[in-house]
């Protein structure tokens, strides 16, 4: 999941997000504790102040911060159901039956002809082989070095074939002359992993695990710290297995940031799938971004995490770690 937008205000006629009615009606007789833990729409100064308070909450009262997040999750799930109903979102289905010509067809009119599809399948087989032989054992060995955190969602370590082919089809369409195998190599998360930490151990744990992955022989390609983003909280990194050349993704999350990612992933996918700008899709996009912002505004910020810088190899000259 990337971070590539700024939040927009929600249309005045839409109210899919939790807590708004409670704020309008809050008075002396209102349950103020319940109102305080509901998401709110904040100005920039208020947002900075709220982030500071969440930071302090994790340091001084970690259990309170965790309880506040857990209390908000059901409301966010209900809010997402309202957005889905409002715009008629449907969940992705399984693979469609193959046409007689052997071509592959995906969402949004994406298509690979029979030869392209077979080349993608061969490239995916090579990636899977490299993953099973070298990448997965190395990542699991790093996991074993610290019992206080674990890999989450390990069953999803290989990207689904149809989701990968959608990205390949987009790359072929946008890059004239690129081969299907080359397009597969541009997908950074064909193999992907997520380490999950306790809040208070997060920053030190991520730093140590980055060192462990490097000590295992993997080459760090990129690292992005998006804990200051209002659309996605976490640290995402890309690595390369030097023997096979296969690139893989490692995400670093807390329990809350991983739940926030899972809560907002369908909204993120929907935003990415919108190809035509109309007044209706603009309103929908604004609501989806606002939903993502509301969810991520409630995620407790781990101590010290905003000081952990991004990594780009071209900046490895003393200015970056």
C-alpha cells in the first residue's frame, strides 16, 4: 500500500464516518469518554497536537492507547460498510474462466495474451523458487532472533497471481517495449513479509531487524517511514536477494498500524482503480481519503519513530544511515 495523496475535506452531504453525530450533540449529559475516543476532523495545528498526545499516550499509558484504538475499530468497520453501500463497492471475485484463445483477463479491462500470460507464469515460478530457496529461510531466521515480535500474515508471502498480473498488464500498457518478464521484475511486493511489534519496542525493533536483514546478506533497496502520513502508518522497505536478483518487500507494523492498513486497504484499492475523473468519482475519492485519514489519526505513534529516516542508496554518503 503506497502513500501518494493528501487528504481532502469530505463533501457536506456525506456522513459515513463515526462520531460526527456524537460531536454535534455532545453536551453536559453526553458520555464524554466515548466522545473523546471517536475520530474527529482536525485542522493542521490540531492534528500536530493530537499526534503529540498520542505519542505521550504510548510512552506514559500504553494500555490506554491500545484500548482507545480497540474501541474505535468496530466503528471504523461500520463506517466502511456504509461507504461500500453508498457507492456500490463489490469485493473482488475469483479468476474468471479463460477464453478459448488462452488469454488472461483481469479487473478494469486488463488483458494479457496467451504468450504474455505464459511468460508471466514462468517469471512467477522463478520468483517463487528463489523465495522458497533463499528469501523465506533468511527472513524466518531473522524472526527467530527475537521472540518478542513475529511475522504477521505469513500465508500471504506470495502476491496473488491475478493481483500480480494486473500490475504487469498496467506496466506493459504504460511502458512501450517492455517484456512481460521485465514487467514482473518491477512489482516490488511479489514476495512480501510483515514484522509486527509492540508499540514501545517498535522503533528499536525495526532498527535491529534492518541490521539483521543486512547481516543475512540481503541488500536494502529502499525504506520509507510513513508514520507522519495521514493516509498510512508504517515503515515499508524493499530488499534484493543478491543471488537471484529477486526483489521483495518487508513491512514493519505495530498491532494498531497493521489493523489500520487492513481496515483501509479496500479504500486504497478503490482509489487506485478509479481511472475517470467525474464529479461523482471526485466525491467518492474524497470520502475514501477522509476515511483513511480518520482511521490513521487514531493509530498510536510509537516512541521515537519519526526520527527514523528514509533510506535511498544514492544518499548513502553520510547523510543517511
